[in-house]
């Protein structure tokens, strides 16, 4: 069983570089999408639960961070502060 687990780990790590590249491309595309939100006015941003400061922060993140996940996290934190 130990050999099976070790073999699975080796095979997954060899294919993970392509998966990492895919994730970087998805994050890059997500950051481009969030950059377009800068054209919205403050009222529209408030409707989707984000501020300009949060958008600036999201656009400054590295490509290793999923911008959609980070935006959801920021919205969740803000919603807990309001209550």
C-alpha cells in the first residue's frame, strides 16, 4: 500500500506543473476581468459588494492567488463587520 501511495504522489506531481500553469492562466484572466470593474461607479460596486480599495488590492495580488476567491473572502469579511 505504501508503494502505491508513493507512486501516486510521484505521478501527480509530474502532471501538476500543467495544472499549475492552468491555474495561473485562470487567475490572470480573472484579474483582467476584475480590472474592468474599475470602470463601474461606486454605487454599482456597492451593489456587488466591493469597494475601489478592494479592487485595487485584488489587482495587486500575484497570479498565484485566485482573484475571485479573494473577492468572495473580502465580501464575507465586510458582511460580518456590518452585522
